[in-house]
C-alpha cells in the first residue's frame, strides 16, 4: 500500500479508486468477485457486500472493510469525496466503462461531478504488479511446476485416436487433483493440421497417427497463472517438419537467452524473430514472442517487435515463438521465465527437444 | 440483422459499433476473441485480424469481413464515418471503457470527434438477445440436458470422504467427454458447513458423513450456457435441515409455477420469497431468485424483488432460491426455465426431491 501511495503522490492525486479485481486483490488480499477499494494518502477502505462479510474480514489486512448494500464503487467514491484533504481521485480508464463513470459521477455531490474523478495517465497498480516479490515468485514457480507435472503425465496418456477433448479433459482433471483453482485460459489442444491454428481449442478431432500436437495450457494457483506450451509429434516427422521444429526451438532458446534486466522487450522479440527469419519462416511467425503473466494470464509487458519497455528483475514473462503453416502444421514452444539481474530463470523445466510418440 | 437495424432507426442512429463479443457473435456468428462489427442501415462489416481469416470466412454470413492489421474497433469506426449517410454511430457504454472511447475518438477525423460516437441509451443488442428463437432454445435445451446427465452421473460417484475438488474434477471431466466447450462458470461444490457459502468454490474439504452438498454448475454448448443447482444430503437429515430443504423446494416450485409471459420479474421473485418468509427463512435467502441466461451466464432479466420488467415468451431464466445459515448449512435448488405463452418449460428435469446418499 506504501508503494501505491508514493505513486499517487507523484501523480498529484489525493485518492485512487481501484475496481479492477486483480489490482484490488494485489493491494488488499481480497479474492471476492464484487468490491471496490479506495486508497487515500492516509487510509484505505474496501467496500463490498454482505455475501463477503466473513471472507473480507479474513482476507483484508491493509484496509478497513465496510459492508455496503449498494454498488461498492459508488460508495468508495462517496467516501473519498467526504475525506478531508482529498480533492481529486484517480480512476483507471482502461477498467472503467463509460456507463460506470457516469454512475460514479452521479453518486457525487453536484459541485464535485466535473472535477473529482480524474483518469490516471498510466496504470498505477498494474505498474506495481509488473515486478513480482519473493512470495509471488515462489507461488508462480509452484504454478509453473504443476504445469510441468501435468505435461509429464500427459506424455504417458497421449496416443493416436484419442479426441482432443479427451486430452483436455484428462489435463484439466489432473490439474484439479493437483489442487489447481482452475485453468488460467481455455486449454489449447490442436492436432495434425489444426496445430496451424495459434488458438486451436480442443475439438472432437482425433490425434493423428502422424503429425504434430500442440498443447498450450495453464493453471491458477493461489490466484497466479501459469502458462506453457509444448508441441510433440506422433510418428516420424518429415524433414520439413523436423527442420521447422528445430528452428522454433532455436528461436525460443535464443529469446530465453536474451532475457535479462535492462534488455528491451523488442530485443527479446528480435532474438526469436531473427532465427526464424534466417530459417525462411518469418511470415509464419504471426504473433509476438511473449507477454507478462501474474494474477492475470496476459499482463504487461508485451514482448513484441519494436517494444521499448525494458525488462526488470522480478518480472515474469512467457517466451513462446511459433510457426503456423495453414493446412499443413504448426509448432509453438513456450516457457515462463523470471527476469533476474543477470539473465532469466526458466520456471517451466519440461523437456523441449522434439518428442516422438 | 434486420431487427437491430429497426432498433437503430428507432434510436435515431445511422450506425452501431458492436464490440461486446457475445453481442457480436449473436449478430454475425463470429466466435473469435478479437473483432468489431459495424452495422449501418445499409450494410454490415466485421473487422478482425489475420489470425481469424479462415474462421471469419467460414462463420460470418450476415456481414462482409475485412482483415485489418490494427485495432478492429478503430477500423470499424473509421469505416462507418466514411460511409455516405452515416452521421452518428451508437456504442454501448456498458461495454466500452473510458480509455477505449478516447482511442476511438482519436481514430476519427477531427471534425467528427465530438459528435460522431453516441452512447446508446439502452443496450440494443442485449435487448434482442433476451428472447431466444427456436434454434437457440433447442441448443439451450441440449445444454441443460447435458447438465442433468452430469448430475445423474455424479449421484453414482459421490461418497463421504471425497474432496470437493475431486467432485469438480470428475464433473468437468465428464462434461468435456460429453462435448462441452467448457464450463459456463467456476464450478461450485460446497459441502457440510461450506454449503452456507452461496459461491463456495470447490476446495480440498472432504464430503461429510452427515450434511448437505450443494452442486452448482453449467456447461457451454455451441456458445450457450447452462446453469443448474442441486443440493443432496449424506446420511439422515436432522428435522431442521429437512424442513429447510422442503421450504426451499416449495419456494423453487412456487416460482417456477409463477413463470409465464406477461408476469413481472418481481412477482416471480416474490413467489419464492413469500414461501421462505412463511417458513421464517426470509433473512436466510440473501440473493435474488434468478437471472436470464444465454450466450452469457448472467444476462437480463434479473428476477429480484421489485423488478418491473415483464417476462416474454422465449426468454430463458434460472429459478434458484436458496437459504444460507452461516456455520450450519445451506441449500439451493436451481432450474433453467424457458418462458412460454402460458407458463414455463423446465429445461433441467433432474430430480428435486431430497436425495439422501
């Protein structure tokens, strides 16, 4: 809470409304689905409804809790407006709808409607969330290892003829048994020519006797997301397939090796992209190299071409180049990497050499 | 598309920007995760990126498709502004963030920035989605029946000592095998005293030798959500527990019987609430009686106290009263009901009499 107050002061604000749930959880510890947090330079108060009385009391340490019968965000804004010395309160325009902003303004006294609520120029809380502390890194490491364990389990389960949805079902079943709170996004199981779809959700298609299978999945552990991708082969790859796999693997390892505090996100992307360019596969790599991950599956930074943001120690990013040849096949390899002072620590140590099943 | 054009005309608009994905899917058939749809009185155009070229061509029938390298919504707005006769375009303020609106305005020529984009006073597309057509009712009926099949399967699986997460894992595994695209919300498995939590996500708590178990879950089938709740008992219920169960069941059946075209949502809520009031359980029924369901798990209408909206034939709503006695137990029973001209058709015909396991 101290860090966000320093940011408030630097932004010339005397209060901040926090409604985006991952931000709110990050600052207060509250995991319920309906709440608003008001932070001023002197105090912090979390507003939620009667369903969460017991839960808020147990979870929230850094703010007072007030149970309210009406919209928590409107109550939070009214409370800030009534505090001495709070002249302007920031809100996050990326997570406040046009309709919600109207409602919040209507909840204010008429004289404050035009001036009190100010959109923050840059996201204050998301900026804090970028760099993970020791506890967060421990939790994310555990989440990533659970992902690796699931992949290992699947290696003994996969066989030609299974439906993609059976693979997803098995994966999600085992994830639950390992204690996952849920999956961090819709599981991707894309086999044969479907592996050329970067976001191929599991269907009733059957795993081929010969061809690739891409598995991209993540779990939620203690609120934090994991994310990993492996591509395996059934049968013996054709030379073109094997070459493409090796190019993606080299691109992926090259980008992992490029990670380190002070390196620009664009340079990490280029480390992967230049390998695929040399392999004649530049056009087949249709997305960016990776993204931040944490309480949300997609967070800042974005590791794409030309991105100038520099990595900092404690950030956790994915490194996931891929190539997609429509109608033929696709390949993607993805690790989670924690940025350290002098490099990057791979959190997902599952094998990456081509596995032929 | 004809219906939304009539609504446009009535609202005095010459164009509409659709970015909320369920609305966009409803109007165009597109199921991808990044797109914007522009509807004018004369034509409709869907903007998406290169990942979705093949998918958009296959899915979108009622609009032209344009693949764009930049933000689809900005492209949609620019396209509308360039069409002859399009002076004002509506956008949905509930699904447009303050930041997104700024970006859309910046994408417009300077002379149009203040006037071109107009927030629609009432949601145009969500209003259309309220009443389901025959195809939608068929799909939702199938989704609901899959839910019932899952509940039946679980009756043979449940036993004291299992962890709640094992129950959720089994449920979600079987859902996948039955072809579900996913779960429509986080599965609720709340046993023993945890049944008193209206939103008790599955934990490592073990099913009791004596006590209630509440299962609240839904699947996604062809994009549409199902939603149902059953509460069962392990062992022999105490008189207080049995009485409470019967009160909830009577309240639920009373509200189902109250459903029909022309009936106000508040009256359906009152049908359930009055039964629980007579049973001395009014304070333990801490939420509303139900909600609309369709492409989203929570849609209009809301079946709560005082809601004046009237049901129409073709709406699909949940009827789910519950009672929650913190530290003791909770009970909820929920069906999906399709509103018909002269009543309601229960889409979830799973047994509701108290099951003792």
